[in-house]
């Protein structure tokens, strides 16, 4: 399920506006998932792969860095 939310994030156009539903899904599902499973390695002073996911606290921040999130989605799908 969480992978589907990440896929939805990556499907957003970089110029697109954040819908209230997507913003709610990000806050209720994606951000807690990233905090629990990802930021331990991908956060802090020396994040793994130079990818600091702590900096993505809002859906707008994700949209601004759309390209990076497509890479995150691809890595998750590849397991």
C-alpha cells in the first residue's frame, strides 16, 4: 500500500498543484512511513547516498524535487 502512495507521488507533474487528498495521504501515510523506515539512514549529517529524506516534510517539498522522488519510487519497486 505504501508503495502505491509513493507511486502516486512520483506520478505528479512537477508543475502540478497539491490536492487536499494527496496532501492528507502524504501526511498520514508517506511521511510517517519515511520517518519510521527511511530517515534512520537517509537523514542527518551524512545521509546514505546523499539522500536526506528529512528535508521532505511537505508535499510541496516533494513536488519541488519530483525527479529525486521518481528515483525513490524506482528503488522501492526494485526492492
